[in-house]
């Protein structure tokens, strides 16, 4: 039996798990979500709010310390099988969401989650890998489908680095200015030339006024840790494990993903840019 044959067995109904939301749709969680996302849509507030459609998966999320894995969790079983076969890298590739109706406080949500398909092995820029898609079907308290999500991922064999150097950043015409600034030791923020709104990550159009014209400002490099995670696995070329990846809220008002070079952090820790052109990535260190 080939590895693909073994993986395809997880696409069966035997490996479709059900996950019931721990709480009904409620205004408090909607408010917290919108505050975290910076979403001021009035439809999500007031006396009769609806839940943001893109919040769909949040209603069935589990705490970090949830009991042992569901034996019908085909996603987890497939990922474990690929890990065992040496395909330890993982990256999201596609997502497609369909919303049937808006959710309102009082609705109760459950999800049926399984593997929709798997294909491979395929050669990719990241290395040889297998593509797979999960399907999450969300139902309300009347067993009516309220939304569907198809989520694609690639599990690949990381290529060994012959130099031990960090990989060069992937850039396009929208982001080239940013990486060229890093190479000069400058932290650049894109600015709309029309309404002067700052934005990051870089994008071709201003979300505030829809202008296509833009310029840049040089950031002071000062900010604070908005959120962070400590990366332990898989190993990454050019990184000493473990290392800290943070979402830094710059004083200019935008947030930026960066590596923290030195010092232990927590949410709210003040940091400053410590750019090293040799590293070619946003790099910060604890301030003080």
C-alpha cells in the first residue's frame, strides 16, 4: 500500500468528528472578537447584533487543555501519519468559506469536520509534499447548515539548508520596498498618499479611501508586544531553537510580525527594532 492509499482512508465518514460549541452565540464574545480585530461594523454591535461571518470557526474552538484527541479526528490522524513519514512542514494554501445565514445571539452551533481530499506526492517550492483539504460543515440548533469551510494545507519535507542561513524573504512588487528597506536598516511603513492612513502588511489599495497611490514613512522602530508565540518545532534554517515570534504594535499605529532577538517578553513588553541587514527580516529586542 502506498502512502497516498494510507492517507486516503482518512477521507471516509469513519473519520468525520463532531464538535459542539461550548457556548451559544452571544454579544460578549462578538464584542471581544471585534475589539481584537479592530472591526467597527455596526451590524456586529447594538441591541440586535449579528456575529461576524468570519468568526464561524471560533464558536466551536476548544481550550488548549482539552482532553485527549477525538479518535474520529481524521485531520489529526492524517497529519500524524505525514509527520511519521518525514513530511513535518505544514503551510496553509487555500481557504473557501460559504455563509448560508448570519448567526445571532442564542443560536447554538456544532460542526462536522473531516478530510475532504488528499493528493500527492507533488514537488513544490518548499519541497516534496502532499496537499489535503478539510471540510467543516456548521449546523445550528435546528440541524440547518449555516456555513461551510474548505481549508487546504500542504505537508512537506523541509529541505535541508546547506549553509544554515535563513531563507531569503519572498517578495513581489507590492512588498519589495519593505524588504529593500530592511536591507538598508530601515523599517518602512506604507502610507496612503491620499488620506495619509498607514497600513501593514503592504497592499496595493488603501482600505480607507480606495486610493492606489502610496508612499512610505520610516518607523521609529519603537513599539510593544501585542501578542507572541515561542516556536519550538519544526527546526528552521538560520534560527536557534526555540525562538520568539511576536506581533509588535508599533507606536505609529500598525502591527508587524517580527522575531524578538534578545530578552524574554510578555504582552505589553516594550521593544525596539534592531535591524540586521544580514538577517533580512524584521528583528526587535526588548527595550531597556
